């Protein structure tokens, strides 16, 4: 059997990681400004993280959600406190797509509606409703194209109000900062108007913080820069620093019912141990504050580079837009300067490093980047 060939791969075999660096099988060291697609939050192979998972798997790796799991309870309590949603409830699953699936399902259970508003260039996952809410027809299979979703331009207040005023919208789902869409930021005006319009129509506001959350923007959630609260927040990626996990933060307005949601692997003992270790390190090493500080430095320095058309982002979620396609530029950065980065479309490089990126490592990236411009 061979692998199903759906990923265009770099000819590099990464075998080791430490902090913001990874090594291939030949011993070549790379500076990681991609974090495995914003997944690595506290750095590769953090000793506290390694010890916590090792200790847990030697004790109990898994049991089902039919029994009490005090690790889940501890995670819910600590996450609520640190993120500012301590009066919400937590449902744990395995991925970002699952988080959005369950969020949209909860919204429909709540108000009985079936229409969803999403934004142009959005990305919310590759499963059923999540992919239908994603503005990319290439990955929406015919079986997923069920006409539930209306896509709206980002920051178009009037278009949003017009659709919501029809009274049939189940939920609006937006990213705190669009990732795949090219690091696009919603405005304060749009987000406040959206919150008000959702309240008026009893429509559920879902904030997808799967890529932009967990401290990446320099606040725990990117939408906290806009000064609003969501009815449901979805998280994944950085929550487990590479261990597969996702979560749904759910407003008190929703009443849970037995059997309404469920999962086999979600919130298992190993995943909770990973997530608790992540919170330990984030708090002890002040990684949210570090993302803000180092990200601000990077944004300021990158804006000084004439070759870049536009620099967008917050914290350690940064997009560099060029006039021309960046495929060759990104490849040279990887092959010649040994720096991993991400991409959005054809013209945008994405920077999504671990939140522990130091000022010295940021300066080193800038020096290497300028070498290939």
C-alpha cells in the first residue's frame, strides 16, 4: 500500500525539534517560522510537555467518556480562567474541523434554523458543514454542497446586516483573523455591528479561533482585540502543541442534553495532559505576552522592507503579501536559508512560529529573509 497522494511535499524529512528549530535526517538545522501550521504553541519537545505526556501514558493513556475524567474538569476550569470565558462550558474533541461541526450543530439545535453566514476567503475545515462554510469550491464535494451557506465580504457591515435581517440565519461563523485567506483582520466596526445584529436576530455568533487563538495574536483570542464576546468559540491547533485536540467553548445560553454531542477519543487522558502542560508553560513563560512583544517587533521591521507590498497581522500571525507569486521565494528561503514558512494563495507568505520565538530568533529570521530578497 502507498500513501494517498494529496500533499505536495518538500523533499525534507524532519526527525527532531527543539524550541523554534527543527532538524532533518541529515542533521541540517532549520528555523521554524511555521510551527507545523500554527500547531506548535510552546515550542518543539518542551521538557515539561514531554514529561507530562510520558507520565500520563505510563499511568493511563485512555478510557472512554462514560466515566469521570478529572483531567477534563481541570482543563475546563483552567482554560476558562486564562481565556476570560470562565462562565462558559467546554466540549472536547480531536480537531478544528470537529470543533466547527459541533459548534454549527449546537447553533442549529438552539434556534432550529439551517442557514449559515460565512466570509469570503474563509477556512473552517474539511468535513461536512465545516467545509461547506469554507469559501473554496475546489474542496467542497457535491455531497457537501447543500446550500446552507451564504458568503459575505469581510468588513461589509451593510451586507451582513441585510442578510441577518431576513431572520432565518442559524449562525455566523468568522475567524478571529483569517489564516488561509491571507491574514485578513476584521475591523472593530464590523465585529461590533455583527455582535449587535446577531443579538437582535437570536443568531449564534461563532468565533473560529482555531488558528488565530491560543495566544497567537498577542491576546488569548484574536477577537478580544475587537472587544466582543462570542456565543461559541472553537479552538484546536495550539491547544495540544501537536497532540490532536480541539474544543468548543459554549455560552451558558445553551442547555446540554444527554446524547446531544459525543466523541470516542475527544478529551482523552493523554490529550488533556498535553493541554494542561501547554497551559502550564504558557502561563509560566508568559507566551501570550511574548507573542505580542516579538510579533510587534517583526511587524515593525517587516514593514520597512520595500520588496513587500503589504504586511498584515497581529502577534505571531503575520502575512507578507508580494506583487508577484512567492513560490520560488519561499523555496529559496527554505533551501538556501533553512527557514520554514507558510503560504496563503499565490502571493502571501504566512509566519506562524511557536509562541516562544525570541527577539534574537526573530532578528535572525529577518537577516536570513533579507538575504534572498
